[in-house]
C-alpha cells in the first residue's frame, strides 16, 4: 500500500523551500473535472470545467479562480438544468475571462456555449451558437484575438457536409458572430480541438479526421487566413488511431501538436508529439510510452525551447492511471517523466509553463478529494517535482515513428446562427483542498485578503463586513480536516466629493478638484486640479480610489452663452461737436474714457473707444469703435507767377490778396489766404538798349545787342544752376532753346548788370 501526505500540508512546506509547489484536489460530493486553465495577472490561476456537485441541475459548467498557492478565491457555476460544461478558458484584455464548451437543453444534443465574465466571474454576456434540436454542436477551444474579439473551434452536426465537421467561429468582443467556417466532407467525421491565432493574423486548428483514406482517425491540422478561408489542410498518422488535442505555434514559426497514437510506439496507446514547419510539413515526430496506456492531452513549448506534455499513464505509478508530465528537449528527446496520483484514476488535461521556474497542470482525480471525482491542480518545479504523490517513469522509451502525412482538399462552407442566453451562476457550497491517505494529518493554511466594504469567503459562504481573523474547518472523512484562516482587512469606500456645482461663461476655464480619496479619475478627459475650458453644460463624474476601494461623485458645470456685443459704426466729427456711442447685443454696457452708453459727449481728439457688454447671465463680450475728430484750419500762401496762377481750381491773372474757404463733409472748413504777384511777359524785353524776343518762346530766342559786339551769355534755371552758356558775336544772335524744359529761366549777358527773365513754352 502506498502512503500519502495531505496536499495542503505539503504545499505549505514546499512553499518555503521551492516556490509554490503543491498538489490540490477540489470539489463537492459528486464529480468535478478541470479541463483548462490560464495564468492570471496576479500570479494566480483561472480554471474551467464541469461539476455535478452544485449548480442549477445536472452537469453545470464552472469557472474558479485561485491565487498563486492554489487557494480558491471564488468558484462559480453557469448553465441550465440539463447539461453544461466548459472545455476551455482564456483571460481577456480587460482583466476578465471567457470560456467555451457545450450546453444541452432537452436532449444530449446541444450548442456551442460561450460565456464572458468580469474579473469576479460575473456574467457580462453569454451566447449559444448552433442549429436544430437533435443535432450536436460543441465548443472545445477559445482564444482572445488581437482585435479584442474571440476565435472558437469545435464540431458541428448542424452545418456542413454531414456527420461531425470542424466548426470555427469568429465573434466580436460583445459576442456577435463575425463569420463562421465549417470544414468537412460528406460521410467523414472531423473535429477541431484547439485553435490559436497565428503570427500572420490567421488561425491554426488541430483535431482529428477519419477521412484520410483509412477507417481510422488521423491527426488533423488546418490553416485558415484571417477571414476563415482554408489555406491548407494536413493529416498525420499511421495505420490505426491517431488523435491531436492541442496545437501551438512555436518560436520558429512552425507548429507543435500534442497527440495520442495507437499506430506507433511501445504498445497500446502512446504519447505522440508532432513538429511541423510553418506550412505544415513534418519536421519530426516522437512517441513516448511503455507497455501500458500512455496518453497525451496537451503539449506546450517551454522557455528552453523544449516541450512539456501532460496526460495519463497506466504504465507506472500508484493507481490505475496517474496524471503524467513528459519533458523533452527541442528535438523531442525525452528528458524526464513524472506521474502524480493515488489508488484511483488520475488524469492530466492541460499543461503550461508558469513564470520562469514552474509547470502547472489541471485535470481530475479519483484518488483524492471529497467526491467521486474532484478537480486536480498541480504546480511543480522545472524538474516536475511537486513534493507530494509523485513518481518517476524511468523506463519510458522514445521512438521516431514513420508518420505518414497527406494534404487534402480545402472544402469550406459557412454556418453558425446563434441566440443569446442567460447563464446562471452559483457559488460552490463545498470546497476541499486535501488528499485522502492512511495515517494522514489535519492541515492548516492561511490567506490574507483586502476587500472593499464586505467580503464573501468562498470557503464557507460567509459575508464579512469588518476586518478580523476568521477560521473555517473543512472536514474530511479520513480525518484530514483542513483548517483555513482568513486574515481580512475591510476598507471602506472613500467619501469622494466632486466639489460644488459651478457656472461659467463660454470660453472661461474651470478647475475641478475632488477630495476624500487618494487618487482621482474624471471622465471626459478632465484631470483633477487642472484647469480646462468646457464648451457645453455637462455633468462630470469623478472616481476616487483609496486602498483599492472606489466611490464616485458628480458635479454640474453650467456653461452660459456670452453676448455678441456691437459698439456701432466708426464716426467722424469736427472739433467741438458732440457724439453719442450706443452699444448693442447685451443688457448693460461699460465704456472706457468715462463714456456713458447713449449719452452725448465732446471728444477732443481721435480715439478708439472700447465697450464691455454684460448679459443677464453675467457673461461679457467687448467691441470697439473709432471716433475721428477733425479741426478747422487757417493758412496763408504767398506766390509769384507769370501771367496767371491757379490754386484749388481757381485761376488768378491779377496780383492781389485772395481768400478761399475749403469745406469738408463734416463742416470743418479750411480758410486759405493767397498773396499773389503776377508778372506779365511780352514779345520782347528791353534792358539797357538790349532786346530779347520772342519772349516767351518755344524754340528760338533772338538777342539784339543794337550794335556789333562780342558778349558772353549764361542761362540759369530757377535753382541758379547754369544750364547754357555761349558767345554773342554779332549785333543780332539767335539761340536755340528747344531742348530746354518749359519754365522760367534767367538770361545773363556780360555787360548787363541784371539778368533778363525769359520763359520757355
């Protein structure tokens, strides 16, 4: 007879030596199966499966959450009164979970069943996908995709070519069907057991088919693109039965399949590991076994490039079947095998590496626990040591089978109506963490929890509203009672105050500052204590957090419209005149320069006046108006002209003093006094017996000296510059002045004391 220690005791002992290794069984008085698990963000685990111990009737699907030590945080069931189970679970990007399985309502046929929950297992939505009553549609695998939706695979008898076909569904984050693909051939049974998104955005599906030319099943691998269209299909196997249950894309872009074979190996059923490249071409395959039955349910690549496999074995161990782990190197060469179990049947269903220093697997156990079958969860170190109920499979042989591969046609059809359902959730009433043994010892463990306002302890179903230390004893018929201690801290929700309601004018900034918590998060992009400018009246919500607990409060910010103020049109006046400025568009007005709205005043100079208008909501706007002030002016102009003079359109021909008054549109007249001297020019001009003619002249000028003589002459412009000079050699000399510009010039003859004024026309 083999003796075992209590699981809880061993897991606590090994926690101080080797990080969190344990073996645990959980369940009620009937049966529980654990089919899949994932690691959670706190180092713990989420596990999914089915239970007959609790729920609303028949088999119910369940999700349970554990901490890093394998202690249960909560356990909830989902389903109807007939049959429900979860085959797979995944974490979601929002911190919650999604699970897939089957649901039956009136008979042993049913639909694919998908449930999405929050981080506490509360249902967000649940959906059924399938067809008519009497035809079975099952879900086996689900993964969140890069777009936030989900990919599901399973089998369908409703759609496709008949019998069971591979069923792949792409659904959105809200559970709406994006597309579905049914892959099958008439008269052939085909199943999809696991699906994963690939690095190219498509999908890889693993399962099995009996349509490869024999009467037995072969491993089945299907590659689809992102729209669900088949790119290629491959089969792998031998002359007997070969089943694949899991697939994973490896770091080199290829794929590894966890399978079980009856075609190859040491005899009976053997573990079967298949490695392909990215196109499904076989790179190598290995079997692991002894004379008994050695099955594999899951295979995953490890951080060292090798592989970890889990399943069950009757070739060694303590009972009919023990849960097993097989570890290989990167080429599939077996490094070690471990078994875990007691006198009954124990099965490993799903395995993965957790962190950098451990492996974890889930399944079921008949050997331990409180009921007929209990869920089994084991965490080991990298050598497969759990510290309890384990043995080594030292005589396992490894073979390299002559795996036959084939490529089959790419047949794809659509299908997948669905309906929404309501999932029922109910806490597990009995939960056990122990294993039966001869001479066993009662065990104890403790957990520390912080909660907000209250905490429902799944162990005993009690709801606590105050901090303290609480104890629950879980009895065991063999005397291995488990005493669980809860160190509980209850934190109150903070008394968050968003502040007083505020009223502002459009375009004015406002600062919202909440109090009562440690940190604050506002909606609408508001940052606590930072000014912003609201555009419309809105209610803002703040969430305050202290010690992980939150409360909300709201504040109303009313945004009043500003007036559209108009100061009026610009004005022009004469100095001494009054002006009245009147603003519009508001209720009251304030002008600068002590101007009163609507009251006349006398500006003394040009100025731009500003008015601020205020409406009846206290909001303001401003505008400006310019008042131009013109002055009356008086000026005197003294001018000498020849023959005539024109000023401001008036022509004068006589010397004298004249007055002009120039008015403008504003009545600000300008008075100009003109003192004018008119010089009259003739045909010739006499000076000291010398005549100059014609004068004015346009071309030639005659200078008559009266007698022959020799004289020099000079012509000066109005600025006194010499522009022409020459010699007069006869009594009468003709000078060409055609090139001179029209105007008044001075002619200086050598013997004349004074120059003669000449005019060029």
